[in-house]
């Protein structure tokens, strides 16, 4: 089975692609499902897309990429199916997906973020609305198979397509390896941590008041990944920029992981990969009750769901003070992640979803 993969970003650079199709390829290829990648993003567009300004360059590179896409889709005779990750083009309506459908080639569509919810990109402002948020429904209708990673997104897709395969965003357990021997080392100060990106730094400020109160009640360390300035007055923390090369070892410095989130329509529907990554490493998470978190976390067993500042203080405090509780939750979290959110735990479903496109 030869599959053309229309991916929005350059190979190896986007977290969503890395934890889905790029990782899935390692189990698809051995069973004869061969992936041929075609990123929409040019190298130059990749360099400027997520930085402010450069609008002329962005528009020019978008047009160039769109033209190359049209040329590519002119002849699909050597492919059995076309895999679309999120969207065939970063801007515009579902024109390219309709080109594929008109040629009679089945579409396998992966939707792992609530792209149907309008949003404004911090780096591209109102250019974001050129993404045509309504096209997601069109792509779902055109697809032979739709792969989703959360119940919330499944509910949306079910209005337009019934051949839905729910496969969570998976953790690469070749890198995210649980090391139980580390739990034997009782730290002088327990480290609670958060990991994100410069665009999500504001998330940790959602619990700024809780972190200040926690600092008054129990001794601990705070470690933040994703930037250097977090604007958290009254909170003593160590911070660093995110690095793919050191991510796993950086996360291992934490004994407790935090997933605070502002309440909005996007966050209500998103799958939180960071929660699964914490758990795979045996880091019990405390998380907001949004998106996939209530499904991924078994409250009181693999982590905690915190619904208020008071609960953030309570659950973080429990995990800081109770070493045995942390160890117990660490083992339970790692076991759950391996069973439900690893590649091995989802291999059969991934393969069958691709094969379903030809039935």
C-alpha cells in the first residue's frame, strides 16, 4: 500500500507530526504500508512562519507552496491512498482535498487538534482567518477514514463521517522510558514542573496564586521549561528554554508535572500530549479538567484533576509531602501510559485504520 502523506510542516519539526504519522511509520512500513512525505511548508516558510512580521515573505512562500501542491496532486496514479494530516495546505478552503477526492483516491484524514474552533495565531494575527476554519467539516465529509485523538474531536467528526478511528497521540517509549530506580532517590526538595512553549507560557500563570500559596505552606522547587521569563511574582522558580535534544532528561528533573490551562473552546477539545509524556516517565500529573485530561488521568490513581486554586494547592501539596503516594502514582501512571498512550499499545489500531481506507 503506497500512501502519499500531505503534511503541513517540514518533516521532523512539528510535535504533532512527530507523535503521529512520523512515529506510526515505524509500524506501518514493516507491514507494507509505505509513507511518502510531502510537506506543504517550504524551508524558507518554515524559517519565518512562527515569527512575527515577514508578511510579504510568508504570503510569497504560501503561494509557492500552493502551486507545488497542485502540481503534485495532478497525478496520483502511483498511490493507493492519500493521508492528510490536519490540512493539505496551511491556508485556504478544502480545494486540494477536493482535488484528491475527484481523482477517486481514498483520503485518510487525521485531525488531532480542534482546528474547527476559530483562533488567532500569536505570530500571524488575523492572517489566521485565511485558514477557513469551516473547511474541516468539508475534509471530514470527503475522507474515507478519519483518525482522531480525543472523544471531544470524535464527537465533532461524527456529524460528518461515521468511519472514525480514535487513536490517541502516542508517546515514543523508545525515548520516554520509565526508570523506577530513580524513585528510590528521595530528593531534599521535591520538584514540581511545567513544560511548554513560548506561545503557552501564559498557561502557568493560570495557577500563579496557587503557586504563591503553596510556597508558603510547603518547601519545594519549581522548574519551568519553555522560556526564561514567566511573570510569576512571589514564586521562586528555575526556568529554561525547551530543547528537543534534552527534553526527556529535563523532564526527569521533575517529581510532579503540572498541566494548568485557561478555559476556552480550544482547550476544552484538545488532547494534551504533555500529560501522557509526564505519565510515561512516571511523573504524576496534576492537571486542569479540560480536553483529554479527565480521560487520560485516573483521578487519585495516576494523577490528580484540579478544578480550583484550592485543589491545586491541595493536590500539589499532597504529592510534595507524601513520598509513598508519589511512588505509587508514578508506577500507576507509567503503566497506564504504556498500555494506552504508547505506540505498542496502539499499533494494531493504526494499521487497521490505514487498511480500512481500501475496503
